[in-house]
């Protein structure tokens, strides 16, 4: 009887000791799991890299979006190629490796789609923008907008193949300054200059170069996008925000590009990044950079 009681007491002590040790082990295991979850966030994804071709006017906002995306997907390297949409289109058509095209205009995306280089079902409109006439704060210009653009000493204008250059030409055409044509982008810089009374025009390759020409003072005025004035509020004056009635909508579409060199991990990452760009969280970022996300 005494042996049985002693055995029972020893068993109870062993169970209590195991429970105590087990509790500490569980706590250690839980802490380790938390650390591993934090340290290996997104580590279940295969390492890959995606090539994203973006309109020059998207560079700042897309840098921030890439940073946010990589917080959840550290194994996905996002490499941007930022230039005019026309230049990017040509590069893709010439065989440059590209996974995603984010254009500043529908025309270039339409062309890419007609080339059979847009993956079906991936095209979507992301943001709208507005053309603005800008000058340096200390320029002393007499120009108030497109109406009296001819009073400027010099004008920075993107080429016709650059979306902002096309939108500017479209606005001048709708104002009656330029003749009506089917394709405003075909109107040369020389023809724009002549229509504006021989105004000195510095043709630029993309919207970022237009902005630089005005900020640096090499041109008195220029036409850029409202979003491009972000960060330059202390240096630039917006003389006019050109209405959609003159330019039409300035829609930026995105799509995945047919890339025969991409593997499954690369294609999956490209699809996921597009999904992220279209998310509500991304919309808030776009809006903070002066883009309009109210698009269909």
C-alpha cells in the first residue's frame, strides 16, 4: 500500500515537472516560430526578377510602390526601365525583355496589343493625369497658359511620339491653334513653332526632360503632367491645368507583356505585381503623387 502511494506521488511529481518544462519549451518554440516568420517573410516565394517598363512620369510613385511591395515579397526583384511610352514600345517591339508595360497613353498599349504582345486578360486602366503649363517661380513670364503661349521666349515641348507631347498638340489643335489632323502626334515641332509665331521650341525626348528644362531655367515654360510637379512645388508655378475637354483623358494602362524568356515564377510575380498596382492601397499612393485614380 505504501509502495503504491509513493509510486503515485512520484508519478505526480514527474507529470508536474514535465508540464513545467513543456510550458517553457512551448514558449521557446513560439518565440522561435515568431522570429522565423518575421525573418523569412515571403521566403516561400522563389527568387525571381521582373522587368517593368514604365512611362517616365511614373518613376517616383513606382519607386515607392516597389519598396512597399518588397516588404511582403523580398524575393522579387523589380527592375524599372523608365522612358517615354513611345520609346518603350519600340524597345519591346525590338525584342527587349519586358514583363510589364505601364504606358502613359492608350495609343502605345493599343499598338502593343495589335502586335500580339499583350497577355490576354491582363490589361487594365490604372490612373488619369492632367497636362499642365509650368514655369519657374522667378521666370517673370507673361504666359498664363496655352492661350498666350506665343508670348514666351522659349518653350519645352515633348516630341509627338511622347504622350504628353501628343496631348499638348491635341489641346492646341482643339483650340484652333493647330490644324485638325487625324493623328496629332504627327504634327512636327517645326509646325507647332510656326503656328505659335516662330516661338523657340526645345523638343525633349520625354516628360522628365521637359520638367528639367523648365526647372533649370533653360526654357521659360513647358508642358508636363500635374504628377510631375510633385516635389517641385517650391520651384515651379502651374500657369494652367489643361482641361480634359482639350486633351481628352490622360489614361495610363498597364498589362503583362508576352515574354518567351520568362519562367513560371517570373510570370507569377508579374501577375502579382500588377494586382498590387491595382489595389486600394496602391491607389492611395498614386493619389499622394497627384494622380487621379477615378478611372474605369
